C-alpha cells in the first residue's frame, strides 16, 4: 500500500541520510539540496509521463531538434515549464552510471530550466531552486568534492523507495516525511514552519465543516510556512483532486519555506495555476490585493488558517488608518499576535471562518491587546477557544490555543474547550491521538458543553470576567478528592501507636533477657 511504501521509504531514507551525509554536508544546507533534487525529479517524471502521451512514438530529442522554440513553448503551455532533452533526472542517473557526471551538468540544467518557465507560472517556479548553490563551499572545497556529494544525493533519490511513478500519493508521502524529519532534527531552524499534523487536522475539519461539497473554494494562509495547513484543509474537500476546484493562497516572509511551500503544493499534485504564494512580510505588505491606488480592494477567502510566529516584533507605527486594524486597535510592537489574527479576519468572507494558532497570552493580556479582544467579543466574532497540551510543537514547549472566528455572527456565545489533558506521551513530546482529534472537532462543530471539558459561555459571563478569555475561568477541570473521615483516620493512628508500643515492649523484654537492660 501507499502507506507501507512511505514507511519503508522513511526508514531507508533515515538510515541513508545519516550514513551518507555525516561529515560531508551539514543538515541545514543539505535540506535545500535534497528537497530541490526531489522536486526536480518529480517535475522530470511528470514531463516524461506527459511526453509519453503526446509524442505518439516519436522522441523528445527528434521533436526538439526540428523546432526547439516551438517544442519548448508547447511543453510550457501544458506544464508551466519545459525541460530540454538530456536534462532530465534520468539523464543525471545515466551520467553517473557512465562516470561522466560533473557539476556543470546540473548547474546548466537549472539555468536552462529557469529560462523555460511559462509567463503565467513565474510566481510558482521562479527562484524555486535558488537554495542550491553549486559553487558553494557547503558542498565541498573543490569541484570533485561537490560532484561527489551531488552524486550521493542523486543515487539516494534513485533508490526504489523513491520511485515517484506510482502516483501522487507516494510523492506527497515522501515529501511530507522529509519535511517532518528535517523539522524534528532542525527544530530551531525549521520547526517554526511545521505545524503538527494533528492540530492541522483539527483546524481543517472545523474550517471545512458543511462546505466539503463546494467548488471554487478559496483557502489562505498569511504565514504559509511549508503549506501543510493549506494542504490538510484542502484534503477535506471532496473535489480537491479537480483542477480549479480549490484555489491556494499564501504569503511567506522567509525564503526557504517560501520555496518549500510551492514545492510541497505541486508535489501534492496541485496545478501551478491553482497556486498563488507570495514572498513578502504579511504585516508590512497587505497581500492579497489590499490597498491599490488608494482604494481598499481586499480579496476574501472561504477559509483562512495560520500558525504565525508567536509574539513577534513588528512595526506598528502609523497603522491607525490600516483597514485591517482601524476598527479594533493596534497590537503592541513586541507582540504581533493580534495583528495576524486581524489580518486573517479581514480577508475572510462573510460566510467564511478563521482558525489561528496563538499563545495563551492573547486570551488574557491587557492594554492594547485587551482592547482588541473586547472589540472582537463585542462584535460576536469569536466562536471558540481551544486549549491544547504543551509540548506538541517541535520548536516550543509552550501550550497553544486555537481561536475560531467568523465575521458576522448572530449569536454572541463563545465555546471554551480544555483539550490539554488528552494526548499520547512520546519520547520528548506529546501527540494528539485520533480519539482526541475526534473529541475536539465534534465538541466545537456541535458546540457541546461537556463536564470538565468544555463550556458554552454567554456574552454576559465573558463581560463579568472583564473580557478575559483564559480557559480555566470557564472550564472547571478540578476533580474533587474523596472526603476524609477524620474519626476513622484517628482510629487507624491509635491502632498503629498501640502496635508500636507493643513492639517496643517486646524488644525491651529481649534486651532484658540478654542482660543489656536491667
């Protein structure tokens, strides 16, 4: 099965990664090359499959030789990119087998690829291989050493466990596995871009509830990272495998995850023209669309999800007229949490929802954040607050919460869920079990009040608590201990004292018999 193949590939990769790369190249640099090569292999095999369908017995070399420009343009029109003859992944494999592989062979290939991107696919492919520098000392001190490292990587990806021809599920399983493993090993470097799949699953189920049959569904993540939230959300839509049924939008400030997100989406068999991922700071540059020529023209989405950097610093000067914030207030410069939340809410359709992961501080901190929270509550825009266990994330041990929001709600109540006690303990982390995920989502979707677990609070209750949303104020998880019968305890103490006295007397008699005591 696909899962069995993925598991086998995981085990093989893990062993080979440690054995082949230790002492050659650091893991931080390694990830850029291995992800880039895997993605190029995917593009090569996709192009090979397409050529097999359209060439009708002819060869790509022959068609290309007759009219190179026309041949490349036709491939670009169909795939969004074009690959010249002798520059496929299989050509590198052949060159290695024939002992004629060299660094210029691979660097020239990527140079040509960058020149053969369709105009409409520029945003999706441009710069996607920039993390690989073939003249970098990361690969080795000279051309021979660098070629040796590249050969080991290509041979690793040529193993049967990395056969991508069996279908998109195998490709995406391998890619997701690599993302998770690198995030685990390089938690400080990549952990912030990887959302645990269990939390992604909770958010996705809530966001897509009642909408799974819809077409033309748009999803947006303004801190897209590796795009796992987008992909998980789409997986719950029935038409996610149909071209154009779902549109994927995102923005990412950092270059590495910006590249990984586009690779990840396309390797999940998502067409490039259904993807719009931008490389920019979301809080500084209000994309999508935002203010154009002085007019506010925001694009709205059916579902918005985010796992932004927690309590990040941001430039909050002169933000009063920013349409994202002006009805609520400006978040403090040392804590951008509410800036991300308001950005998400602003770009959500009237019928849409927001699910955002944030630290618990947003629930009770005062000053500017307290004023923003009050405005959200008074507008009835907070649907639910879910508290999760600590140690779920790779890069932080703090517990997080997920806020579910909607723009125009008739009801003013807020559901509070304390899911902090439902988990499986792993070696250094915790993990939600399937039953934990089911319980959270069912409770939120059906707005259930469950003793010691969830509470549906009225607006009046929240106001009585001074707009403080700290979960323990609403969900009492205290387990009352059994009452103690003091008379019974005293009786037990008296019995023990009597036994001690008896034992002491017996011991004293022994001492007398031995002549120790008189």
